[in-house]
């Protein structure tokens, strides 16, 4: 897929909360320490953090970079869409996006909506933003993938369900430092993971979530993009993929022909866990923090249910950061907590 | 304008009055004061109260207490100015008598706090602060005083222990007051080890939550001696205000309203701070004692704490304060406190303070502070010789 | 449940929008429409930068109703770069690390819930300034 009008990334920003729960804590409680740990640790939001507040900070970082990119000319009133993709919106009914739009000064003449497609919600918002800007309906569109993921106590997902994500301000190529070359979406009804209405924790289909779900969709979307562009893995400098654990994205990348050199920069899951709708998008911010003009990046998301979006990005200019916080500033900021503190932060103690 | 005197006072012990409602407490203090003044009819009743709606689920206290006390028909209203409600009622009564509109006015402070639980009381007290810009952000009233105390310690170089004597002195005086909530002395060690409420304020910096009611009967001085052997003349009465929120103050550590209220009172009475024999100040927290002493002109800025350290505030000191236990030991039923202060100053001047009697007390001052200093009432009383 | 009360101050809480006095230039937060410096009308909106330093602070162990589940939490008076003092919570910091004079920056965080079924109230809070060490 290509837009009529070329679209690029004008600004981006990430966010990760400061608390970290070592996976060993989960293993010690539920398996006497015998579990094979899928990540080293995961990020945990503070009591005053949720998808709205984390989105606001990531969005503010994106706007700071946009102001550096187009000095003196950027106006938040030109943001024609504020779209937040998540599976942990703070309200069941009431948009997160209006809270974000209000906080960054984009209201009132703007599109605002929340997206939901499990872990693909963020790239879904990204795809829609390409269309919105690429059709000329908006000068800028803000796409956010952010989650404060839930994992049932003792479940495999409790080791990895993390918090964080990223915001992208898409706009005309003239204001951008990254060009979005093309994208592909690949979906079908593959029920590997879900959360029913009124349920606090999601359910998953165990090993079924591997081959027929994750690998099938990620690989198919990526290969479709390769074919459409007439390119292969060696044409890309970086590969960033949805990261539910340390093993899946590497295996998917290797299947597609990528090497660790291409994948390492965007792999954050070992440090912050699986940030769901934010996962590959925050992997991408870590790559953009260190990219240089001419670099080509492939990004592939995966959302249960199931589907993948694949993007090809080309860096056209050196992004200037000028003090704006980078992804690893947040990754390095960490306060380790134990399982008891984690239970309190997640609201899993019953107080009444 | 007529000269005004107190011809009678009445109070109930400050305590957790589980068995008494707000109307019963009001009646008990009012009837005691009326007996003390030997009056059976009133022209008006002014009821100082802060939180009856929130904590006792009852507004309309003027009519309620008037009726319950057998005074149906009398002019009666509630006066509210946060913790300064009692003092404010005194001021309204004073104006009513001084103006010539009323001859016999009861001024009361009453508060029922213990019907609610801790977090609800804490939220109620925070209503003395700015609702949208202080209380909404989770500040308790204690924490607002803690912000003042921390800054005071920082600017003037004090440690927490330097404040201890305010609490120790109050508790020492509470021992001899039958109406005090706490009648046991405390030690420096106990103060140092007390549990933190809102750092740096601990439990022994803080006045306790309590129920109480106190009342005084005002009349024109010209006829006061017909009702009382020892009428107490109101030499001055003043209210001044400042911003409700701490962050809006010109200087957070300077209680501008307290200074203004005190200087108006001194002018009205034609006296200076050095003429005051003893001072019932608003020691809701130890920091408030220091700030009140400074604003009222007894200590230079940053020196209020030294008066506690050097013994000036004891019953035989240069300026005895909280002579009946103060808010700290007598207790702080918020809207009633201002009237307890008035009753206590009157008892000292009538030489009826029992074991706590101050020698040669001729001119007593009370200062009742609402919020973190937004409403300040200063009253100067004198024994008519 | 209260709704309009919180909605009314959304711009102040989300964006730190106060006022600037057109007569003497004083920056005002929270907005009060009459300038505290010159007592003339001041209604021009002004967005504060969100940087300041801790003027005083306290950690609350006994919280008012609605804030019980957050104890202990730290509140502060913050001196904003543009002049005014503001009352707010501190976040992302341990109490033992807070100092008077510490540089802080505004973030938007959840303040509390208006009961279990009521709205979520977001507001400015302040945290120690995060410096970028990556680039």
C-alpha cells in the first residue's frame, strides 16, 4: 500500500514507566524458581499511570521533535487526528484520545478515536494516519501505540505483560525525516488470545499462539511487503518486530533472513517486557534514536485475533534530538520492585 | 458604639462524646454559660461551626440549637470561617452588642467530629483549603502545615526537635484543665519518637480530632456588673483575611492576616504586644504557634520557635501561651476552638483557672486561625477592676 | 459523582494554562482573573512551561478520603520558572530523594477516581527533571 501524497515521520516519542518486575520474582512465587524466563524483567506502571498518561508523555516527546524538525512553524492545531491504539484503555467507554488531544493542545478541530486490535492497535492507528495524511485530509496525524498490559497471576503472560509505547506524528514528506515507503496489512480470524467483556485478564490459546498466529501473520505480512517492493532482508538496515518474548521476534526475523545485527537495536523486550500495542512501535523509536540518513527499516506488528501490519521506512534526514528524551533514557530509568509491590501497583489486592 | 463585656462562660470537656449529638453539646455549653451569666433570655445566638454539614450531617445549627435549648423564636445563625468559626462568632456577637441592636448575645463554638471515620474527617478538614487547587491534589490539612514547617526549618535552620516545647508546654498545662482532652504530660523523647502524620509533622505536633462546645454571653459593659461579679471587658475584636491557598500568599511563612488582625486589635485596644499578659494562640500544629507568635509581634521573623526553647511560653514565663492546654492538649474541635480560647482567657482573667492560674493576668489575647491563615480572629480581653 | 466541577478546570490541569496580566506582566497560576500584583483584571490565557523547583514538600501517611490507596505520597509547593508557586503532588520519586530546591518538571498523571464508577481525574504532577543521556 502506498499513499497518493508521500507521507513521513515528523516527530516521535516513547514512554516507559520506571518500575521493573524481574521475571525471577514471578517464577519464585509460582514455580519455586524453576520457570524458563521469557524475559529478564518487565516495566510496571505507577499507581498514577495508565494508557492516557503514558500516551500524553510520548505524544509530548513527539511534538518536541516536530518543533525541532520544523522550527517556529509547528502548530498543534494542525494535528488533524489523535489516534490511540491500546488494549488497556482506562475507560471501557470514553475515549483516551480526547484526553491526549486536550493535553497537547490539538483540540477542538481534530479527529480523535481509540483503536483496538490487541497488540496491533498501535500500527493500525499508524496505518490510518498514513491514509489520513496521504489523502490530504489532514496535515498531521498522531498515531500512538501504548499499553499497560494485564497478565493473570501465575499465568505465562504475567512474566512479560509490560507497560509503555510510542507516539508518531506523521505529516508531509517535506517536514519529515523518515519517509514511509509502503505498507501491508495481513489479517484473518485466528483466535489465539482475547479478553471478554468485563473480564480483568485475557485468555490465550497456549502454543497455538505460535505457529498459526504469530509466525504465520508476521511472516506473511513481511513477505508481501518484500514482494511488493521487490526487496529482501539484505536491503534493510534494521528489522523491528512485535516482541511478546525474546525468542519469537528473533526466530521470525531469522525466518525472513534477518541477522542479529539488523534486529538488536529494536529489541527491547528483555528490558521492558511486552508492551503489547506499543511493542514494535517502541522498538522502532529505539532504532530512530540511532539511525542515519539512507537507513531502511522494516517494522512488522502482530495483534492477536489476528493480523500483522508491515512497513518499510527510509530515513531521509538526521533527526535532531536536542535534549528530547530518547527510548533508552526511559529504559535505563528503573526501580526494581518485588512481587508484593507489583501486586499493589496492579490493583490486584482486594481492599474492600 | 457601646463597650461590650463577657458576663458568663460555659464549656463541656473536649472529648470523644460518643453519647452526645451536636445539638446536645451546644445546649450543654449554652445553658452553662447562661447560668454563669445569670440570664434566662437572649436577643441572639451566634453558633460558630465549620463542619456540621459534612461530619454531623446537620446544617441550620442556629435554629436547631436555639430550639433544643428552649429559646424558640430567638435570632440564631451559624457562622463559618473554617477553624476560625468560633472566633468569628465572637466577633459577630461583639458587633451585635456594640452596635446597640442586641443586649444579650450568646456566642458559641460547637463541633461534632467523631461521628465520621479518619479519611472522611481528613477530607472534611481539607475543605478549609482551596478545593480545586489544594484539596483536589490530595493535600490533607496536616500536609499544608507540613509544607510550612519544612520551609520554616529550611529557611531558619531549625530541626524538628526545636518545636518540641510547644507540645510539651501544652500538655503540661492540659494536666490542670478538667476540660482538656489530654491531661498527661509528654516528654521530649515521646515527641521525638511520635509517628509521622505528614512529614515533618508527627502525631505530637498535631492537635487531636475531638468533639466540643464552648460558649460566652455578651452584654453591654454598662450593665455587665448587674450579672457578673467579674465581668470581662472586650478591649478589641478583629478579623482579617488572606488567600485561602498557601501558594497564593505573598510570603508563605508570614501570616499576613494574623499580623493584620493583631495590629488592628492592638490599635482598637490602644495597647502594644508587650502589654499582653498571656496569649491563647492557635497551636493546631507546632508550626502555627511559631508563626502566630511572629505575626502577632511577640517574636521577630524566624524567632518564634526560640520562645518555646527559652521558656518564655511557660505559665511563669514572659508570655504564657496555651495556658489551659491549647489546641494540642485541650483538644481542637475545629469550629468550637475559638470559643474555648475565649472562655479560657476569661477564666484566667477571673482568676478561676485553678492550678493553671497565671499570676497578675490583666490583659489576655486569643488568636483563632482559620485554614492555613486565611481567616484570623484576634480578641483582647481585660478584667474590669 | 462530580463531573462539571472537574471538566471546568481541564485546561489548567492538563496543560498548566494560567493567565498573564496585560497591565504588569505577572504570570498567574491558578487563574484568578484579578492580578495579585496590580489588582487589575487579567484574563489573557498563558501556558506555563512546566519547569520549576521544589519550594517545600511533605509526605502524607494519613490521606483524605479518595486518596487512601495512594499512601504514602508526596505533595509539594513548586516554584514555577515563570514566578508563581503551585501546589501539586510529586511523582516518580522516592521521598528520601526529595530536596528543597530540586528541579522538577510537569507531567500529566491520574490524580484519583471519583469513586469506583465515576470519572478518572487527571492532573499536573511534578517529577525530578529527566535529562537525556542518550545523545
